[in-house]
C-alpha cells in the first residue's frame, strides 16, 4: 500500500505525490515535529489551517510515555492525538545515540537508560518496527546508527555496516501493509561509504529512503554537498527524505539537491523563544525596536497571525511571558515553511525553479 509519483522535475528539484494510508502528500513538503504526539504550541486544527500535510512523531519519546499500550487502547496514534492526516515516526535512534553515557550498542540492538526515570530498555530493529506499526503510522523509519560529526573512518564504517544489517532485519519484521518502512543512508562526510550505504539499502527495495548522518555538526556547505551527492544515489521513483533541516535557506537548497521531504524542530523552537521566521530573514520579536511597531510581523504573509496582530502586540506577549506569544509565533513560523514548499512545488511544475530558488535565497541568510 502507498505509492510515489514523480510529477515534474526542473534541474534536480522534484515535484511529486506520495499516497499514504491517511492521505496524499504533495512533495516537496516540510513535516512539523510532534515529538510526544503534539506539535508544541499548535493544535491539530492549527496544523490543518497552516497547510501541514504530514507530521512527525518520535518513537523513543512515545515508547517512554505514554507507552504502546495506552496509544493502542486509544485506537492508534491518529486517534490519540486527533490528527487525521499522515504521520511519520522516526525510529528513536537519534535520541538513543545522543544518550552516550546511558547506552550500550551491540549487534542485536541498543540498550539504554531512560532520561525520565533511569529504567532500562532495549531497541532492536524488530521491536522498533513492531512498535511503529502498532501505533498505526503511515511511515515508519528503520533503526539506524547515527554518528555525530566529525567522526573517524572506523566509526563511520561500523555505522554503515550495522545500519544495513538492521535495515535487512527491519524489512523482514515489517508486517502491516498500511505502514510504509523507509530505510536510512549513513556514511558521514565520506563519499565512498555513502555510496556503499546507498547501494546496500537500495538493493533491499524499500518504498522510500532517508539521508541520515547530516545536520549533525557539519558545515552548511558540506551538508548541501553531501545531500546532493546522496540524493543522486537514490532511486528517482522513490521519495527522498533529508532528516533534521528546517530553515528557509536549508529547505530551498535541499529541494535544489533533489530531496522531497524534510523535518525539523526549528520553526516551533524559534516560536517558543521569540524568533520569527520570515522570507527576508529571522527576527527577534523581543527587540526593543518592535515595542511600538504596529505593522504586521511580515507584510507579505497572509497567515492569521500577520493579518491579525502587530509586532508590538507580539513583542508585548513575550515581554509579559504570556503563553499566547509562543503559540502565535509557532503558528506563523510553520506557515512560512509550508507556504515556501507550496510555492516551490508550483515553481517546479512551471519550470521556473531556478529563478524561484535564487529569489528565495537572496532574501534570507538562514
């Protein structure tokens, strides 16, 4: 179940349509991050209003709380969080591997201590897939070995080998046809290892592929370089997902590299911290210059926040520590990225990607 249609291409930029159990996703697309079954500060109604097509939730955090049994008893993750559209869950591998002092990596899986109460858990390729399928999500990610950069050759080689081994086991564990399973490429900033990783996972014939091991400490130039070369190694007829990018510049450049799907906590984290994303660059709404600025947050933006509230009011909310401030900025920030992707899809379809890309990049430094 599920299919991907490549509808248009302009240079390396791609316009596609991904059919999933809970709806169709037009690509390129940005996925807001709902780590613990909620996109921070935004209701499901908000997400629909700001044109979010698919959201991401986190296996590690949902495993810790509320746990599989509670979500299954609620009728699955869609019912539990009242989000009717598609959901992608990451494997939790990134979170586990960030717990360096709390984990033990073995060929069978990874054992770790919870950051909440210290309880001990084990992730294997099989139980991570089974957990995501039990939640009823549309896309499940395989368990992989994520390496923080910079990393030495031996560490990267071990990551690639074990990630492929776990991908094989994940594919064998897959039982629910309504849940698509995506594999993940690793290899850091090593072209030969990325080539090897891509060949190994493509041979397994997954319905989609993620480019992992980027946006984990490398320079932006390196990220763009390896995103482009990595995308070129993946099948044109399958969706490509670059994990962990969410600024205007990074999204535009990643689309230019030939990638279709993206996620990041950046827009909602910025929203909670008084940082507004605009197409002409980010701004800090706490700055004194905005206290008597009665203009919209962004004049060109048609979102509810920009057509209703002034910069002065938003600045006041943050200075007064009112919870509405983070909610409104998060709403606007995610809207900006969704609108950017909508315009990118149209530009690719109209064969005017290059001028659209250049104009978008000229307006922002982030």
